[in-house]
C-alpha cells in the first residue's frame, strides 16, 4: 500500500533525540562469528533502526568468548584460568539498552543465553550510586528465532530474568520468528518467509522503538526514582512505610 507524502512524514519524522543512548546486542547463537546466524539476521533489523536514530550499538556473540560457568563477577578467582566476562560486563554496564537474542533448542533459550544470564546474575548484588541494585535505570528486551514452538516461552524466561535483576522492561519488549515444526528452513533461508513476515517485522520494530522510548525517559529522569527501592537504605533500617512492625 502506497503512502502519501503526509503519511510518510508521520512515519519517519519525530522530535525524539536518541543520540545519547547506547545499546548492546548479545546474540546468543551457538555459531561463532563468520557463520550465518539466523538469530543475528533478525537482530540486525533492530540494530538498523537504532543506528538510523543515532544510537551507538554493538553486536557481540558471547560464544566467541570464554565465559566460565558461575555466578561470580570474575571466575578466575574461583579456579578458572580465563574469564572474558569482566570485559563484556563493562560493555553491558555502559549501555542504556541490553537485548538478549537467542535461538530455540528443545523449547528453551540456548545454553549460551542461559550462561550469559547466570553471569549477569553474578553482578546483581552490586549497588549504584543511589543505593539501588546496579542494573536499575537500564532497559532490556529479547529476540528469539527457531524451528519449533517456544518463542513466547523463551521470551518469558529471558525477560523475567532481566526484570528480576533490575532491568526495566517496556511494553512489547520481545520479538521472534518461528518456522514449521521439525526440520525446515530457518529465518534467513530462502523460502522461509521470515524476512517478509509482517508479524515478526512489526513486533521487532515496535520492540525497538519501545526500548528507545523507555531508555530515553529513564535517562532524562536520572534513572528509576530512588525511594522505596534502595538496598543500602533498607540495610540501614529504613522500611519505606512497610506495615509490619516486625520489619521495622
């Protein structure tokens, strides 16, 4: 359907400034860089929208890195010879937006994605300058692809983990593509219909813009308001109107 010039302007022109934002995309494919990642192909749609709006982005494949299992900030202090997590963590902490992308295996997110979530969890006890948990003020979303059922299940698992750690999850913060059950073409394969699927492309676009809007709002507000959620204040005895005297 052809759009008029007025309609096209409404679709492309806005007054929002996202140029000060940054995003890290973690493509939790099992394939190292250099091999086609169908998850990465869909993730590129979100990345392109962000770049078109002045956002600084970086796409990383954690499978390229050495990320030992564990829930400590640096696993070399716990028996492992090498741990690339501290360097990756610095990039995550510097970003306003984190998008976890994963293929589906046996109805679940990939082992790489679960490893990343575990390593994110290893930082969750730290506090920011306002005494809140360290991920407060950041925005999270996820992208999922696969040839079997499980897009919503994986998104539910990933987004729950991110919000539990302190990330803010905007509306429609997940997007995905699913092929027919059983062996068949993946997202970027010829004839899959993935890149042409309106449902997938619409949801990926909406997710991206909602991540941008929420990140901009949080940045302008200085993060999540620091009242009623400060771990440091709770430890000092502040109870923020809790009704049970036993906790005072």
